[in-house]
C-alpha cells in the first residue's frame, strides 16, 4: 500500500500500534515472561553477552545507515512527484 504525496493515514498508524502492542503483550509481558528471559540471560557467560551486544549494535547501525543513505539517494527522484 503506497500513499504518494500523502501522509500516512492516522487510522493505519493507530492500527499498526495496536497490533504491535498486542504482539508485545503476548510474547513478552503475558505471565511475566520477560523475567524468565532475564534469568536465562543472566546465566550466560560474559563473552556471549559481549558477542551478542556487538551483533545487536551492528545490526541496528547497518539498518539505520541503509535507511538513511537510501533516503538520501532516492530523495531526488521524489522531488518531481
């Protein structure tokens, strides 16, 4: 679904927020599942935590860079619309 030269409809934005909130509740917050995840994480060795911290950081960095640079590259194409 594409909305050229328009803003994202508020209803679609709210619907996405509701779906994300329900998804998070079911996977993380329901019956305090996050406490189990914290306990599992605390048992892992320090090296494992450092490795996954770097993997998480680099993933977020590359995704952010991709979206930033793709926006800079595609920007001239959308000026004509």
